[in-house]
C-alpha cells in the first residue's frame, strides 16, 4: 500500500466515521462508486475500529495501515528523550504513542503533531501558548501535560499516560447505566469548569477525548489542541478568548458541535457544555441526538431540529435527567448552562438521588430513583440526624446513668433515653449546636427567607435571629468553648468563615476558606473543611482538606490532603475526627488525626455509610450517623482520644431512625 492509496482510504474512512453506523453502507456505495477494492478496505478498517475501540479518534489499526505507507514516526523509536514503546492511536490532531521518558523512567502518552498543522509558524506559536496554559491546569479530571517540544521538524506533546479505556470504547461495549453515565458526566463537567475558569475552551469534547480509569476517575484529553487547528483571520499573535476560525474551516467533530461552532461563530466555554450534553444523551440512549446521512444533514439537525426526549427511548429515565440534557442542548447559548459548575451541580444532585445507600440489607444493586420530593425529604431528615447527634450525645452524657461493664468504657445507658423535640418553627432547620452549658441552642433556619442563624433556649419557644441584618445565607454555627463567641459560614461578600459575639455583635471575617467550623478546647483555633456537602451520599471527587485557623490572627495551617469534611475537635485537644470519601470514590468512612497534623487513624473501614462524627464530652466516644443497622441511625464507638485507636465495636444507640 503506497502513501497515495492510503490517503484515499483515509479520506473515505474519516468521512464514514462521522456518520452513524446504519448510514455508512449507503455512503460507501455512493462514495466508492465501482471501486469494490476501496470499499472492502474501508469496511475492514471500520470493522476493526468497532472491535478495538478508540484512543484519540481512530483505532490503532488505522495507524498501522499508515505505517505500511511509511507515514508515521514509529520506525524512529526515539523522539528527543522519549523512547517509543508502542502505538496507541491517531486522530485529526496527530498520532499517539506509548513512550518512556528516559530521564524520569516514567511512561508518557507522546502525541506527534501532524506536519500540515505545524508548517505555519504563527499557528505553532499560538498553539504553544495554549499548550502552556493547558499544562498549568492541575485537576484530577484533566490529563496533565508534562512537556512540549520539537526535534527537527517533529513537534510533540508529552502527557500523562492513563491506563483505562476511552468513553467511546465503553459505549461500543453497550449502553451505560444511568448512574454510571451521570457520574461520568459530572466529572467531565468538573474538568470543564476548571479549564474554563483558566480561560481555556476545549472545542472538541467527544467520547474519544474522555478516558475512564479503572478506579472510577474520568480524565479529559487534549485541552488546547483545537487551537492548533484554527487559522486566524488576521495574523495577530494574540490568543483571543473567543477566536474566529478561517472561513469555511470548522474545528471539531461534527455530531458534537454546538450551533455556534457549526456556524463558525465566536465560541466560549458554553460550546463545551453543549458537547457534553450530546455525550450524556448518547450514554443513556445509545444514539446521538443529531444524526444524518451526510455532513449537511447533521448540520441541519444541530441548527434546526430538537432531538427526541431521552424518555422516548426509556420511560424509566428520570425526568431530572431529561431536564438537564434539554438545558445543555439549548440552541441559544444564552439559555444553555452558563458554567460547568452549574451543570456539575445539577448532575451531582441527580447522582445523589440515584445512588443507593451501601447498606448490608441492600446488596442487589437494584437502581433506586428518588423523586424531587423524596430528595427534599432526605435533606430534612438528614438534618434531623445531625440534630440527634449534636443534642443527644451531649444531653445523654449529662443526664443518663452510666453503664459499667467489664472491659468496656463506661458511657450513658441509652436504653433509658428519650427523644425530645426542641424546635417547632416551620421549614427546615440545619446545623444545630448546643451551648457549652447545655441551656441553649443555635442553628440555621430560613424562616426569614434566607438562611440565618437563630438562638433558642432549651425548653423555650422564643427564637432570636442573630444574623437578621445580613441578606446573604449564614449557616453552620459553632459556639466557642466559653460560650462567648459563635463561628459560622457566611455567603455575604466576601464569603468565608466569620466570628461574632454570642450577642451577634462585632462580626468579623476570619478566613476566606472553610466550612463546618469546630473550636479547639482552648478557643484559640478553629478547624474547618475546605468543602462542604449537601447529603452524605454526595461528595465531590476533589478532596476537601482540613485547615486549622488561628482565631486571633487568621493564620491557617493545612492538616490533611485526602477527603475530609465535618471536623470535630476532641474535648482535650488531642485529636480531630472527620469523615470523607475513600480514594477512588464510593465508600464513606471516619478517621481521626493528631491536632497538630500527622497520620490519620481509621475509625471505620467497611461498606456502611458513616458520617458526622461528634466527640462525647469526656473524649472516650465518637458518636456518629450510620446506616450499618439497615437504616440511618445513631451509633457510637469507643476511641482512645490520645492515639485514635478504636477500643471497641460500633454500638447502636436506641433513637428513632433519622431516615430509612
């Protein structure tokens, strides 16, 4: 096979791959005319493509055919410091090899850029700028760029090599479950949010550019490469945030293009959100929303026709999913999702509703969908569970008789405990916090319209709005050990952790970072988590570190790097308890760390969902919420406050179920 022959095959194959499989036979018959040999060769490559899956855009079988024609650098084996090990794939923006960096002895994905794109020096400079910007992206859902360089006439990019499969290969294996599709889309949206915040638009989001790692993480490839394919209308050496392309040249893969991209109009990050909407549609229906037998008919569908609702193909799909996809595929970009974070938030809310609780009594894997009303009920009931932990752990320790048994830490006898309702206002009430003397309570309520912090005497019915002068949301209050101050999270400008006197006077911002503050016993520091959560089954894949903040100066010190939320400082100051998501996602467990920072000690490590740890006043127990008994309930476990070592098995506390 000579190079000219391959060029002919490559053109026909590329056009065929843009079409839906059921439209390819008619296309090949028309395009190949009477050239049966050409048709057979393309059909064979199409079959290999479907069987092998893809890496960037086409399967390695296509690259192998090009190698026969002497059209690759594979035979060279060495590109600068990189030793080529094997072929990975190819696409319109270059060839990809698995290579080894001899300097660091690590594997990399080495992309060799196509010669036609690097002949223009101005275009290469623009590309280098974008690639440098993309290399600065540090996000768990974005492939890391290690190096860009040139050896003779060969331009290359060395990037992180990820073991896994592309989303295209996964789609070729069959339809994805709804929860799996939503999880993937949420991670892609998170990657897009990070890139767009850095001023980078991908412009070619498609299944071939999304890699699924075996541990559940999703990686997005090729940020910045579409810039290389653009030809500016003028020769200015600046990179516009919404660049124009050369008349007649449309960059991207047709069936994932937004309307503005298809019309060759200025683009921003919203074009990527459209493409993600197309991918989400494809994941849950096994078909593209915009199809046709030719490029022109696909363009017409994108510009002028609405896709069939996903529920037409599966009536069991959640209506929330249909709403998300419809908004992502708004043809008017002003009506579309405006940011990746907005799309991610909606996807994570849906994920929370779809995700089953990991409990011992539900191992069937049956998909459980919650209605919006059920989801709202979850949040209210979750708040009740938090209230139970905050109040019963403290009150129970004060008033209930202790049990004394051989070999066990003495604690309250919960068999004589009674549940007492302490608030009676309309609407949800979150983040209860009992005063050190046990005589009053502070909590968050939106009785006045926005979220405010309220004070109420235990046994009383009159409430005091402590933050009524702020129109912004104020939540997550925590009383200082002496009862003189309240720390809380505020969304007022500027956002952050605030401290005020218990009388609501002298409000000041302490830190721009932080959620769920917890005081040190001496009142000199607060421990906070960098991120928050809306329900225990919903956690961002980006780890939330813990920080300790000096109350007097605002100086911060980082305590953890892994996922950590809802910290609780132990009563003698030795350790800090928290819960989070295990690396790789899914399992939620609890840990403690030394107050000065250091190695974490696991409190739980099993399939149960354990969250919201709170220390008993004597520091001998951690009380927490867990579904380990079949439904969400109140539990405790004895822990050595100095070492963090667990000294007993988790015990159920007899209280009403917060939710089931």
